C-alpha cells in the first residue's frame, strides 16, 4: 500500500498543476472579454436510434467554422439510461437575493461510477466558470472532494448565462503483472453552458476542441 499512497500523492500533485490552465485563462481575460459576447458555438443534442431499443443522445458544440466538439453522451436501453456508457451532468441555477448573483448545483454522472476499483475518497470534481461582475471579468473555480455534486455561485450582471468547464479527476486501482499496486488516472473535461448559443472560451483555453 506504500506504493499506492505514493502514487496518489504524485498524481494529486499533478492534478493541481492544472492551475496553470487557470493562470493561462486569467492572462487572456482582457482579450477574451471582447470575444465572449460573440456567439461562436451552437450547442444542441443529436439522438441516434439503434436496433433492440438502443439509443444514444450526444451533445455537440458546432462552431461557425462547422467544427464539431462532442461533449455529453447519454446511452439508453428501452428508455433507461445505461450509466456504464454515459457521461453527463445535471445543472440547476437559481436567482439569489444578492444582486447579479445566482446559486447553482452541478451533478456529474460518469461511466466510471460503477467501477468497483474506484478510489472514491481521492476523486475531485471541479467547475471553473467565468464571472462577469460590473467592474471585472474573471475565472473562478469551485471544487468538491469524493462527490459527484458541486455547489457554486455565478455572478453575471447582464443575464443568467453560465459559461464554464467541468473537470473530474478520478483514480482507479489495479495490479500489474508483478502484483504491484498501481493506479489509472482518469481525467474528464466537459464544457458547461446553459444557453444554446455561446462562446465558451474555456473550450479553447482547456483545448477541448483538440481532445474530442
């Protein structure tokens, strides 16, 4: 188990190096603020029907240049979600009593949830969203540990539009051919929006358009 703990420490440190992406994002805030008002992407769902009552719903972002990015996937059999072949989230947003502020909750459902080898206590869920206050525009990250749910706050003085990126870091234990305690590191990144038309600048900053 010593190797196991060391690997967890190494990979956890590696995960927090993702803060470089946040720094990169913040360095481009001024440039991106001018772009965020432009509706670069259309976001919608496509449903594929297969034999034996199987279907698949796929959320896509399609850019003005007709580039397509696959985001959420929901697979169903007889109308029931197959959680082993799906990755999707549920998003709730409610107006707060504080001006320009909304309280939100995101629940993420992963195809890895049913894997008995999950090291759940080391799982980290993050949501980075762009906050648009009356005097600044910035990226803020909310996190939860060992949970599929994350609570967050949205600040947007113009509307209730949310633009962000969800990241989940997950560890799955396995043993190599020599019986050594090892870990697979699974990182899932999804665009998070609540409007059909958007310029989710996180897609470029997190390079989701190159990972799909």
